[in-house]
């Protein structure tokens, strides 16, 4: 009698902790090794780009909260900057500083989520995740204080921000900034020195710099491979050109480097917020724009460095109050371009960690 | 029009690209360069490998339905030189649009072209995995096309006018204290309580 190794087809998801949302992987296994992988997405598709063509530019801002629901502020900022460039709207200086403060707070919150769930994928059940959520919770409280919402903030407006933060915001922010560096050291001590974490993440999911560039990877996924590309440095928007900060990069392009890039970026974000708080001027937080803003016919590709990388908005105007075409360049989707190449030939637990290190948000993938 | 801060002039790209690959460039504007659709792979490969443009990364790929034809837009990025190149290809056949895939040049086109195929219906030849991305295989039509909801030729979908524009402006003036409710004309129909007879 002969034994035949038949391939085994395994469905991961759509509801599964390691897929970080309604995201399905269909994996062909040979024992513990992946032979083929197919991703099935679209469970969260809400046709935002079609809906946007029937709504005004301002009415489209709340949609972007629901695209990448872990980084609503960054999405708000991206769409506002794109439309402002298209329509030639000036933004008051105070609003630009407030945008930087909230975008960086959002980056800290989003990286806490990304790193926490990655550690969870690697087997450290919930403890590090909950430690990182402690500070994320305080950031969400700051958001709630300012705009009334914690996740779907809808805070930025074309021409500025919706509200000036209340007086109690500033001491609460200062308290958070003072304790953050020690907290980040605490996260690092929980995870980075752990032998199990090193074994699970070192030399796993390696992406070379050339592949990362050719595969359109952006954000920490690209910087983890050693490419120092950050739109806050390359195309400074808002007041990032006045901020002094570094762009951390990895050396090996593995899961560990991507984790460390996010951790270091959190430190840099704290530094940026401190500088912004020190420099922020008084003044209006918003310019008045017409309710039915009609940008001149034309097109614009505006982009920001979101927590997951280059977040682009390609907006085409035909001179009416609604965009003719409204495309969101979603970093979560495009960062998956190399997933199949990364996963084929490695064991299933390694592929789960590699997927976790790409930091996908399914709302951003499907839109 | 508002080009990006490091976006290169389309005329300059057209001059160099046209000299290297005769017949590839069909049109150029200040913002972008239009290439012949059947030679889009050649143009992208030349831009990627050229030392002057160094378009190493395909940062964005999408399409626009112009009613009679499609525009496929490629935003290319040089990470070393920090400059952006915008390339467009016009797909003239609106009924059965197809275009060579950018995947042989940029692996990052894999999912972006699947998205364009799913939502716009443009088929990319040489793509290794030309399936729908978000919608299920039996879904009728491609929803981002302008004619998807049955809007006839010559009409456009989208708002021509903000529906409550006058009403909203009036509310804003009232809030600013310029007008009082006495200045406003009575609305026909009245409130729900009085409209019940």
C-alpha cells in the first residue's frame, strides 16, 4: 500500500482572530507547509467610490472615517488636503497644527493596535495587547473630548478642523505625552526581549527592499525593508517641514523589523506632538468655504503618510458640487500584493505572523 | 491645474519618452503624459529603468469612465529622486475595454488591476489572475461605470447642484444673526402637527 500526500484545503476566516476582520484566506496545505494561497476579500465592500459621486465633497468626509476605521483622522486629513489643493482653499496655521497633533495621536493609537494584535498573533495571548490599549484608550478619550466621537471622528473639514479643542484637552494631552516614553519602554520590555517573540518573528516574512518597492509596499512595510521613504519628509504637508523627527528603518525586512519600525515611530510621534504643542499659534481653526464647494474642473492626487503608509485620494472634478471620480488608494489592500509570494513555502503559523505584520484593516481593503 | 509638489512636467517626459520609443506618446499636458494603449508596458518599463525618471514604484493605478472611453491613470514614484510621473492610457472601446497589464513591470499592479477590472470592467491582458476582487463572480455589470445605473448618454450622474443649497445658506445666515425667522417666507405645507387634516 502506498501513501499519497493529498493537498489539504484550509479556510481561514472570514471570521477568525488572525485575519483582523472579515477577510478570508483559502490555503492549500501540504502538512504544515503552504503550497498555495488565495485571498478572498469584499465582505466589507460598501462601494464608497460610487456613493461619493452623488455627494458633495464635505459629505464625503464621514465615509473616509469608515474606510480605515482605525485611522479615521489620517483619512479625514488625506481627503481634505486633496480637495483643498483642487479648490485652492487656504488653511489657517492653527488648523494645520491641530491636524498634525491629531494625525500623530491617531498614528500612536493605530500602531498600538497593529503591534498589539501582531504580538497576539505570535502567541502572547492578550496581555501586551491590553497594555498597549491602555494608552490608546486615553487617545480616544482626547478625540471624544474634542469632537464627540472615538473612532469615526469626522473631525477635519475642508479649510480646517471642525472644532478647537476644549480647555481641558491641553492638560490631558500633556499628561499623556509625559508618560508615553516610559510606556513605550514598557511595551518593548514586555515583548522585545522575549525569546519566544524573537523566535517567531526574526527572519520570518522577509521582504527585500527591491521587492518591497516593486510590489508597491508603503509605510512600515516598506521602511521595515530598509527604504527610508516617508511622505512627511518627502512631500511635507501641513507643518511637518517645521518638525524635527527621524524616520526609523529596519535592516532585514522581517516581521521583527516591521514591529520595531512601528514602535520607534510611536516615539517619534510623541516628539512631533510635543513640538506642535510648543509652536501652535492662536487664531481661527477653520476658513469658511461655500456649502456647495465647486472646485474647477481638473484632477488631483493628494496623499498623506497614514499609519499604514501612503494614503492617496485621486479626485476628479467636473465643476459640479460632487466629484466626478473619487478613488481611495488604500494602503492595506496594496500592501497585500506580495502576500502570496511571502506565504508559499512557509509554515502556516509563520504566514499568520507575516500577515499580522502587514497591518491590514479590512475596511480599508474593501472600502 | 494643481500638480503635486514633486510632479514632473508631462511635456518634459513626453520629449524624452518620445525620443527613446518613437510613436509611444500620443499627447502630453503639463500634468501627465498620454501613451498609446497597446504600448503601455514598453512606456512603463522605460520609465522604470531610465536613470532620469527612475519610476521605481507604481504608487497608484486607477481608471476613470469618460462615457465614451476610459482613462487608466498610473501614478509612478521615484523614491531615490523624490519625483512623481503621471501616465495615462486611453481605452477607446467602451463596450469591451482591454489594456496590457502593468504586472510584468510592477508587481504592485496585481491587486490594483483586479480592482479596476471588478469595478470598471477593463480587462488587463497578461495579468496572471484576472478575476473580480470585491464582488462575487456572478455580479451583473461593473458598478463604477457611469452607465451602471442606467443613465443615458449625454446625461451625467452626480450632483449638478447641492439639493438644499438655498435652505442651508439661509440657515447659516440666520445663525450668523443677519436674518431673523420673520424675514423668512413661510414654507408651504407647515409642520407635521398642523398638516394632519
